[in-house]
């Protein structure tokens, strides 16, 4: 059963069309990356899922049906624009928001203590939110998102303002929650983060989903017929190579249709070349993103 | 606890459980005491209890009675202290006594006083106001020398008007007299309190909403609660805060009235009664008025994205509550005027107008019922409008929401 199902949603604000036609679904125990350039319609789609906005048309199913007030307690949301009470001390602020999610104060306090320790915020729990650094506020907001142990977690740009150490902390938490069975919907334009974390992706551009699927499948779909090679000295002459191009200190060999990567490797060994690097050229998510957007624009 | 009540308690506690709030509760009584103290101080500087001389050249006063206590009001406790009136045979004797400092001033009744009533005052430094008032009282009492002393004193005390509406009057039996002065002014006090509630509630509510919108907290909140829970919870919490403040002031006022009436025996504070019927009539209009204002403020707060602008604009909604004071002259002349009756029916002006009319006359029950019904209908409409505006405007930044959009189909 899918935790979230979005089918052909559309939303306009006056004459501006924010979402044209977006569809995707996410299952329990899965991280779905919602990718796309700024203004593509990711955040609007999320707000439609959360019933903050109502779609002009299309269908949304959350936790097996339409969104209801009761389901809000099963959803954790980290918005792109962070929004904690700036004038409240950190601990009461997070406890208040947790009780609004239906967590008993005693339980909330116990869980919060654990999370504050985990994210190195325990020493700052009595400080006002506005006195915390941006990174600390970001971690606090992440705690608020998961404190009530939601089944569906929607996180919009979760790594913004985080240094590498804190980024890793948040990544570890996201993976732990995913392994615990939660469905995670992650909106980001940081492709390397999506590449590292997501099981599936949906690419949105100009209000439309232009690409979706499991990350491996998408990669295979966009994989070129090429290999990346680096050898000590000169590259020996190779049959079946259509063209050669330099790429980050290595060579990218585009192969003829009749040739396979194994043929090229055999020839290198036969020539006695000292092979330092040999790998099948797999496109990065950045490259797939750019190609998909271009193709979408062209079509 | 229901989420709406959690929000209400949070909003309430966030504002009330602070030192600043206690200071605010204490601020008004301290201010009033300071003002009264200042008045008393100024009064004391004008007061002079030394003897006052007079020269009765015309022999108009004969064998005068001493002056009676002259009170400017029932709370004029200083009036009991009489200034001795010293008679001098000639102006020279009086002048000598003045120079010696035995008297603070002296009056000379002209030889033709019986015809002209001419009296001259001589002093080195202006005499105390209490002394001059007592001299005029002294003159009056002795002009009425042929009458029974009690009658003479009553005649000098002036008019004592009591207006009574008998049983069966629309709006009920009432009495208006100096004895019930403070009780009669209770509607006015309640109207002022209501205006304070409206100002405080609207400004605090608008600030809470716009700040939450500016900080993007509203987006977090709406993933936990419904818009209705959020708005109603905030309104309850903020109105609760204002009422707590008023209750604090009311408690201190009751204590002050009790101490003033029972300990210091101030006449004005001894007959204070709260008319339950009058309070009920105001309450049935006050509740929908508050709901109406809150809804309008929510609609406004959510359509604007700047706290400063919102604060300035919120005053527009409070203005109609103050507007009935512009009709004060007409209210005193003819409290049943058709214009005033219409304003009693207009939402936002209704409560203050009702209070001002109740202060001076009996307002028919049908007018109170119609006012409450019209205000309640307006409150329902405003709540509907606020709900539509809320959904459209809650995450809109930098662009105002127009009435056309709110009324449009997509809201």
C-alpha cells in the first residue's frame, strides 16, 4: 500500500500556474526524492499533500485516503522556510509543538531529551530559539519533525544551513527512520544528497513530473554507452571506440554500438596497459537532471 | 486536551505568566492613585485653613452664624474643616491683622451692600480656595438668617435632583441621582473597558497572526491543527489574557471602592450597585461584538504580511467603537433619538452606543435584542469571510489579498 499517492494534480494562483500535472507515489520504508529546479512546483505539491493548499484538480491520497485532521498527527513536516517560535526557549517550544501532535507531555519530554542529546542541543534547551545558530535551529526543526514518530515524513531541503557533521547526523536519522518503516518524501535540489539517500526520485520541472522511478532504473535509462579509463602513459589504440574525451583527469571513451566495455578492457590488458581506473560511465543525477529538463523543455 | 484549548492555553500562558503582565495589572491602579495623589497635592497647595477676616461696614450680617461646611461633592472630606471667620470693626484693623499674618485675607462688605451686593477682597497672597468658598457659604447662610438653620443650610446646598423611571418603563425601573452617581456611570465604565478589550484583543491577535505568518510558524501549525482550531484557540487565549487583565483591574477597583466607602467613608463610594439587568443587556451585545471584531482582525491579519502595517490598520476596526462618543451632546439631550437608535443596531458601534444610552435612559428590550441579533449575524458573516481569507492568504507573502479574490470561487 502506498503511503502517498498523487495523481495529476494541478494548482494555480491567479493567472500563475504553480503545478501543471504532477503524479507520484511513495511506499513505507522508502525515501522518495522530489527533485527539480527552484520554482518547479515541489513545495506547492507538498502543501497540496498536506492540505494547506487545495488542488484545482487531481487526486491526493495520504495514509490510505483523503487528508483528515486525525492524520496530521501521523505526519511530520520540515518546511523549507523554518518556522519555530523565535521568542520561546527551545525545550518548551518543541514540547508545545509535540503536544499539538498528540504526544503526551511526559513522553514528549523523554523523547525530546534523547534527541537533544543526539543532536548536541541539550546544553541549549533553555535558550530562546532566536538565540540559536541557523544550524542549531535547523536541527531543532528536524527534531520537531520526527518527535511524534510519524509514519509519513515530508522534508523540504533538509540539509540547508547544515555543516558536514550535522548533515551526516541528519542523514543518519533519515536512514534510521526509513529503516524503521517510515515513508520519507524529501524535496531538494542538492542532487548529490538525493543520490546518496533516495530509493526513488521524481523530477519536477515547470509544474510537470518529467521523470520518475527507482534511482538505479533511472540511471540505467540515462546511462550512455561509454567507459571511463585512466592508464599510466599513453592510451593504446583500441577498436570499437567511437570517440575519446578528457574528463577529470581520465578519458571518457564513447563506444561503437558493436563494442562492449568488456571488449575494451580485454584490449587494454592485451596491450599491457597499466590500468589505473576503469569503470562504466554512469551519469550523475546532476547530469540526468539537466538532460531530463532539457528534453522536457525541447519536447 | 483538545488542540484548540492547547493553543488557547499556550497563547494565554505565553502572555499572562510573565512579569510584564503583572506590571500591566498594577499599572492602571498605580496610575490612578498617582493622578489622585497629584490632584490632592495640588489641592493641598491651594488650601489655607488660617482665619479669614471680614469687615461688615454695612452691618448686613448682624450677629452672624458661623459658616457651614461647604462641600464641592460628596467626597470632599476636607470640607469638614471650617475656616474661622474673624470680624473686624474697621478695614485698618483687618489690614493690620493681615500684615501680622493672623488672617490670610479679609473681605469688606460695602456700605451699600444691601443694594449692590458689592464685596471687596484684600490679600497679600491669594487666599485658599477652601476659605473663599466657605466665606460665600457664610454670607449665604447669614442672608437667610430669618429661616430655620436647617432650611437655610439646605437652601445653600443647592439642588439635589433625582430622576426615577417607574416600574413598567421599557428597559425597567431606574434611578439617577447624586447618591447613585457611580452606579449610573457603570455602563460608561463598562463601555470604556469594552473599548480596551477591543483594542487589546485586535492588536495582540493581529500581531500574533502576522508574526506567525512572517516567521513561517503558521505552516508548521497547520500541519498539526485545523485553521479553525488555530484561529479560535488564539482568539480564546488572547481574549482570556485581556479579560484577566480587566479582572485584575476590577478586583483592585472593588477593593478600592470598599476601602474608600467603608474605611474612609467617602459618600460616593458607599452606594455603588451593579445593575444585573443592565450588565446582561450589555453582555448579549458584547459577545457577538467581540467575535465580529476577532473575525475581521483575522481576515485582515492574514491578508497582510507586514506586522507594522497590520498594527496600523487594526485601529480602523476599533474606531467605530469610539465613534458613539462623538454623539455625546445628542445622547445627553435626547437618548432616544432615531440616529442613536440606528447606531445601537450597527455592529461595532452598537455596544458603546448602548452603554452610553443605558447610562442616561432606559433602552427598550427590543432594541437590545435587535442589536444583539444584527451583531451576531455580522459576526457569522465575518467569520465566513475570515475563513476564506485565511486559506488564501496564509502563505502569501509580499502581495496583498484583494476582497475580490476572497469572494472568488477558488477560495
